[in-house]
């Protein structure tokens, strides 16, 4: 049986110290994340290369559908009308985005500590920004997770536990998204009477919540999650999630703090969207509408059918916000400006990404 604490193979390949190429990280799925940690550099991940041009085409197609469905859109209105207030709102939204990324790193640290790994924020925050850089440049939000697992496991020599920490950090963040949607719909009765918009938001929330509960129960079940305990290869990563969930059950205070951090982070994202809405001239939308609908947008944009959610995010905003009286071009602009702000914030991770694994000598 292989050593459960051996360093991951993801990272240096053939002794030359190169990171996996961008195209190879770009299109991995959840299964691909496990494969990437276990078998990066092999032919297994090359089968995904076709996904990059396909997802770019899908994003362009979805934006084209918006143009066809809403011919009255004045695409010139996608650019905010510049004024002092506009600039201040956009700067505030950018600052809130930086805060949200730092908060995510704090949540990741809490998960790692619950699993017995004490990593410093001065290491985790740059890694998280590097992951955001990859996720916003490449056509999938999971590429940054691959990078985080790769870099941190090279530093601590704990690939399975590191993988589990990233998976649980993601799962706990996703767990609060449908709850926020349900809360927003509950406190604002008017949002429950918007036809397709209400039904879609409710369906996305319930399906996501049920799916996550099933995943967590299955991973925690001794016969389902535990059946991988004595196997090698990628299955040991599944076993690490099983053991990690079991460990979190023994630490309810730690689990609650992780969920609370996830809740604060998602609310920060909603506040960011409200600031951008103010910059675009429709702050009257209010926070409750974004609490109800923005989590559904965040869930939908992760679907691997476009590049960095482009097209999916804007289409979802149109579907959810137009019934509230937001002009279609403003709804599209909201999605595009949020994407640009995320790209700008994630550029802080570009130097760390470019440095490769050379930070592995940093003190832990």
C-alpha cells in the first residue's frame, strides 16, 4: 500500500519543476481534480483540451442569444456612465472583492486546522489569490482549486488532507448559498411572485441543497465513504474526505465557525453586487433581491458550459432581474462588471502563480 502522506505528483513533472500547462488545468471536472492531483502530466488530462475552444464558443453563443432575444438592448449602455459616485462605488466593490477572497482564505485555514494542519495566512492568502487568477483566466472555476491543492501539498507533504480541505471549503461555501436564496425569498413576499424567476431560483436552491446533503451523507457513511479506506490511487482522496467529515462532526464549534465564515463571504458577494448595481444606477433593487437571486447566479455560473461563467452569468441576471424592472442591458452590465472586478482582484495572484512552486521553501 502506498504511503498515505507521500507528496502529490501534481506539480513538477519529469524533474524539470514546471507547473502543469494552462490548457491542462483549464477543463478539469470534479473527477479531473482528483485525477490532476494523482496523475498530472499523464495523457489522462489531455483528453480535455478540446473543452477550451468549445466553452469559449458556448459563452459567445449565449451572449449572442441575449442580443437576439433582446434586440432593444443598447449595448452602449453596458459601460457605466462615469462620475465620481460611479468610481467610488466600483472602488468599494473591488475592495469588497479583495475582502471576500481574504475571508475565503481564512475559512480555508479554519478547515485545515480542524483537520490537523496549521498553515499560516501569509501563505494561504497568496495561494487563494493565485487560485482565483487561474479560475478567472481559464474556463472553469475548479482550476484554481487544482492549483491550491498542488501548491500547498508540495509545501506540507499532505496531498490527501489538503485535497479534503479544499473540497470541504468549497462544499461548506456552497451549502449556505441555497439557504441565502431561501431566506431572501422568505423575507420579501414580492420576490415569490415573479413566475419563472422565482421558480428557477427556488429549483436551483433546493436541487443544490439536496445534492450537497446527499454528498455529505454519502461521504460520511461508513459503508459508502468508508469503503475507500483501504484502497490506493484516486480513491484515497475520497477516503480523505470521508475521514475529514467524520473529524468535523467531532468538532461542532469548528464546523459552525467554518459555515459562519462561508455565510459572511457569500453575503459579502451580495453586497459587492449591490455596489455594482449602484454604480450602474439601479441601487433601488435592494439587498433582499440579490440575496434571493445572486446565489442562484453563482451556482449556475459554475456549470462547465462556458468560460469563467461568461454568458451564463449574464443570462441568469437577465432572467432574474428584468421581472423586477431592471433593464436587460443593465442586468447584462451587472454580470460583466462583476466579472471584470473579479479579474482585477485576481490579478493580485498572478505573481504567485508565475512563481510556480518556488514558494515551497516558505516556513509553514
